[in-house]
């Protein structure tokens, strides 16, 4: 599937040849100099000063005096030599990270805290809270271990997304557009936009539900208010990346406090809770629910977002410090991502535990209930008192508002990365809200009872899109031409990535098939056709050689004409990597 490349398998000559075209050169149509004119001008001043000091200065002391100024300019010119986007919303507020080769420190870690928090929002959006409520109803505490396993897998996948962005200075959407032909990239873009809009629908309806609980306004009015007030959050971005990360951190903490308080008040069965967390078991009839838990945690647009957000940290990318600075950044981002997603797990666990106990108490009393996002407030109100539903609504409102903004950021990076087309945040909000507003209003006005069905359809879409996102993410990091010989996957990493890819694709395929009602021969035919198409397209995505591979010419020389045409012969004429 992938060519056998390993960091230990490259000799010195191979490394010198590969270093002649760093990963940034794959994006030659968008040179870094045009992206950052102030830094490029400082670099020019440095070169001029160096020239004058060497050739025009009659005294060595003059050159010595000029050296500190030259060093400062060189440092500025080489910080973050590959920005993650032409129209990065935080471009004027990047956090500079100095590399000193020191050991781990909390002060240094604080400089990297932020991107993981923003990414963790998606694991707590209203769609995931509804999945937690459904899990509590159908399987109780028994799938808490699987929820934990899904978050651990998510830590690994999100760390890979951050790794790609840190090493190359470019995010996933830009890489896909650079390495795949236009038709393929267009399909990737359409699927990604579909997943983002689907998640946006869940977030809008969830926030509208919270407003309905707090103010008793109709659902349709809450949908409109939610669609409009997202523009107010755009102002936060103007205050800088650290302020934005702080605001989102407060939002997620609001949700955490709300459910942790209710977990303490409801007094769950601690023995069953810990047994569910660490003893693997799947109740009979809960296979689809189990697969859905993994699908709800792994979000495709999160991979685009994470690979872009790490670009808000400006690393010292001078030749002598580049590798050390990148490895340090990857280490700290792994820690930050792990802590953020474990934090998200503890919140998801609290939601499941609270509703497990609430449903047990209602069943013991013989009271009928509905396990849904909208009815969750009534369930808690019956068990803990009227005030608990407002605590529930406040947490839901906080996370609904924050996830709408992270969804907007994801869409912005995706559009810019695939099309090199700067999109202002307010334009992105206007487009996504206009598209998501129609189905959200239809559900809010006609049948709020069908929100569960809509969420199920959206989760299936997310599962399909995830497969087409995880493949390029893992595949790109198996090529030294993309990430460099120092950071390319070794054989063990490739084997683990291939296993992870196969497992995620299999689970997502099962999730898609499980929602097809097999009540007639025609539906069986439809299922076979869907699975065959899915496998065929994914196989093509896995085997398709990247543009950087075409530069080696060996595939072109050995492949028959029909195979060259099948794998995109047109890419030969547009590849930007020197042969």
C-alpha cells in the first residue's frame, strides 16, 4: 500500500536529495514570501546587512557590532517559515515559541495549551450529548469502557493531525489539494463541507433546545437566534488566539461544572460506574450503539481544524534548530491533546452516569420517559428538582455556542485550503448558517420528535466522511517528500496506521450498513451496491499515488498506459516537486 520508507533506511545521500526540496516546496504556487511580506522584508534586510558587513566594512569590529542585529533579523525571518493559511484568522496574534533545548517545563507547556481545547469541543457538541443520553438508556454503565477507548483512539488520531501541521506548516486541506488531482480534491471538499454542515445542524438545534428550556421561546425562534448570534462570537477572534482559547476553555468548563454538580447530587452507583469504565462488555443488541459511540467521537472536520490550529504557534525553524523545535512542539502538543480529550471524556462520562441513574430511578417509580436531548431536562427535573433542568440547559447552551464557532473555523480552513480562496469569517458564518438553517427550521417547526432520526443520518454522514479524511492524514505522513526524512513513518508506525485505517473503515462501513432497512430484495441489492462503491472508492484513495511520488518517475516508467490514466496522468504536468 505504501512504499517502504523508514527513517533508519535512508542513507546520507538520500537525505541530502530529499532535503533539496523541503515539504514547503510542494506548495510552490503559494510561496511563503508572498504570505508574509513583513517577515520576508526583514530577511532581505538581514541579507543586505550581512553583505555590507562582509564586503564594505573595513574593520572586523563593525561586523562584530552588526552581528546581534543580523541574528535578531534572522530569527524573525525564520520563525514559522510556513504559515498554515493565507487568511489565518489569528495571523496577527501568533504565539512565538522560542526553542532552547531545555527539558520539560510547565511554563513551556502553557504556550502550547489551546488547540486541543478547541478540538475537544466537537466531542461534546449537542449531537454527542444526545448520543450519551441514548447510551445511558440502552446500555447503562456497560459501554463506558468503549467510550474511554474511543477517546484514546481520538487522542492518537488528533495527535497525528497536529503532527502533520507542526512538521510541514500546512494543514490537511492544503496537503490534499496539493497531492491529489482536482476531481479528487473536489470530492474531498464536498464531503468535508457536508460533514461540517451536518454537525452545524446538530449544534444549532441543540442550542435552540437550550434556549427553549431557559426562556420557553419556540424552537423555531431559538434556531433563528442561534443562527444570528454566531456573528457576535466573531468579535472574539479579533482579540487574538489566546483570548479565543480562553473563552472556549470557559465554555467547556461551564459544561463540565454543570454535569459534575448534577453527578454529585444524583449519587450514582460508583461500583457499577468503575466496572463499566474498565471491564469490557457489550450488551446484547447494542452493537450498533457501540459502533456509533466511536463514530460520534471521531469527527472528520476536527482533523482539518487541529492541523490548522497548531499553526498559531510560531516555531523557530532555522536550519540548526528546526528539527529540535518541531520535535519539542510535537511532544508538548501530544501532552496538551491528551489532557484536553481526557477532560472531554470525563464530561461525557458524567453525562452518561447522570442519565443512567436518572433512568434507573424513573424505571423504579414506573414513570415513562423519553431518552432524547430535548426531554433530558424533564428527566432531570423529575429526579433532582426543577432547578436541575436549568443547570442542564446552561451547560447545553455554552457548548452549543462554542461548537458553532469551532465549526465555522473548520469550514474556513477547509475552504481556504482546498481552493486557496480567502473567506472572511462573517462570510463563512453567513453561508453555513444559511444552509443549515433550512433543515433545522424544518425539524424545529414540523417535528421535534424526529431530531433523533436527523442525528442518526448526520452520524452516518460523519462516518462516511471520516474514512475519506483519515486515509490522506495517515498516507501523507508515510512519505519523506511530504514530512521530510527526519519525521517520516517507520515500518512499525506504518503498520499501526494501516491497522487503524482498516479498523475505522470497517466500523464505519458497518455503521452505514446497519441503518439500511433490509426488508426486501431491492434493499439487499442496494446494500451490496453501497458497500461495493464504498470499498472501491476507498481502495482507490488508498492506492492512489501522491503527486510527490510521481516525481520519482519510477511508477510512470513501469505502469501501463491504462494504469497511468487511471491514476491521474494529468498530475505529471502539474507536479511542483523537482524530479
